[in-house]
C-alpha cells in the first residue's frame, strides 16, 4: 500500500521527468536550428566565393544566434572573403 508521502514523491518524480523531457527536446531543437543555419551560411559562402577558409568556418561555427544574423548580412553584402572577417 502506497502512503500519501510516497504518492507525492512519485507525482513529483513524474512531473520532473516530463519537464526534463520537454526542456531537453526544446534545447535539442534550438541546437538543431543553429546547426542548420551554420550549414546554410557556409554553403552560401561557398556558393559566392568558392572554398571556405578555415578562419571563416571557425567564425561561423563558433557564432551564437545574434552573431549568425550579423554574419548573414555581412556575407550577403561582402565583395570578398576578407570583408567577411572585418569587424563591423
């Protein structure tokens, strides 16, 4: 027979599992979206300028979401690979 305290512990455990799964799913989705953007940006650089230098690859792969936004804009306007690496 389950006691009231055991029932509360079980309920809390189940709630924690559900919340943990939801958080993990959201984090995985966000990481997947960022990875997809990184791949798109690198493909865009390659389409415009040919081979992607390691410096640009490292810059894009290490960028957060806000930086990816700025890089996308900079890449679209750049006339050379060097312009991509120049700070704003």
